[in-house]
């Protein structure tokens, strides 16, 4: 059987000194953050693709490679461009943000322009009364036409700042560690995480590499949830250089390859797709969002086609 990764990112026996492992991983964390900063794309108000706007909210199609929010380093971001274009009642751009997408994920993001809209949207997200759907290309042909991925997520102490599927083995490894030494985020409890999927089409990339076009619904909305869940069923997202073939994070979402489904994409297939798709954007797009307008109570259902 072909190895899933060129580098050894497989889930393996836990180091007896996890605290030392975490300290070493912090250097990895810094390197990853510097790499991300070097890849950020700049976006201006002229670049904005506005899908919907009124006096209370704006819905924007975020390009891949653009940060949703600027972060502590005040990086270029969609948030800043939207603030420059529309402004907001509080005159604070952080008071426009109610959710975000990963830097490499494209698609629909809602921003609040008024304080009332901010409160209303926060309530909708907190009570999970907003439906967000994604479209993705994943490696290999997924056998089942639909299904549910129910796997809890935790911080990856081996390869921070990434995520992995939480297992009893990895939770036991964290027992007794000092949060002041390893960081509180590493010791956070596992987060229940559920993704629904539906096969839209089984295709071929470049006429020879098997891929599947999926509709994904993130029920729980965890950090990197779609990426980890797709990798954990053996079908990483095409173009995912973190959780996919040869990526920076743990292989298979942190699971042993032997535990993956029989229809998992082979290592050879994943390598071929990675080589063909090198330098291109990741194939996951937030293509649909539905919710009740926080002020007018109008039912909104907005869509934006995937660029791949």
C-alpha cells in the first residue's frame, strides 16, 4: 500500500514527555504563522464582490487567500475593506464581524453595519439559526451518496496551531500538563463536531485523477472542521496544503490510516492530485447562506457559485 504522506505525519505513539513536545511545537507554530503572513493577499474596496447589502448588513464573496479579519498584527483583511467601503454605526470595524472563513476558503461572509444587526446576527449564530453550506472537491471517489461525519476535534499539540480528531489516547496524553507551560488552548476540552455531506458529482481532474464534488454542511462550525473531517474519512480537500497530502498538520486528521474507510483515496492518487494542483487555491467554497434578516425578519437565501 502506498504511503499516504511523503513526510511522516501519521498518528503515532504518544511521546512520554508531551510537555517537551509542545514546547518544540511552539517553534513550529511561529514558523507556520510567518508562512501564513507571507501568503496573505491584499484586498481593496474596488475588489469587493457584494452579493447583498442594505442599511443593516452586507454579504460579501470573499476570495481565497484573503484573511477574514486582520488579527493582532493588523494584516490586510476583508473586514478592513468592508469597513472602508460601508463604515458602521459604532465606527469600529471589529463590531462588524459575526463569523469568519479560513484564509484559503472562499465564499459568503455576512457583516453587520448597525449595532442592532450585530446583536441580531450574533444571536442567530449562537442559536444556530443560520444555515451555511459549502462546495468542495475532495480526493478520490466517495462511495456513499450522503452521510454524516461525527468526530470531535481538539488542538493538535504536535503540529500547532492546527486541529485534529480527538481520541482517548490523545486526551490521556494531556493529563497533568501545566497550562502555564503548554498554553491553555492545547488543554481545551474536545469540541463536538458534525459535518453533513452529499455527493454532487464524481469527476476526474485533468481527465485522470478521481475527485468528488461534495455539498458540505457544517453543523457545529469548528475551526478547520471541514478540512479535518474530509481528511479523517480519507478524502482530503483538493489543494489543501495543510491537512492534505504532505501537509503541515497531522495526516488523516490525526487518525491511523488503518482506521479510515475502505474507499479512502490512495497515497498515489493524493500525490498525483497535489502535483497537478500545486500553486492553485484550495477547492472549498461557502456557496450558500440562509437566515432571517435580523431587523426586517425577511427570509434571506443567498448563493454564490464555486470558482472551481
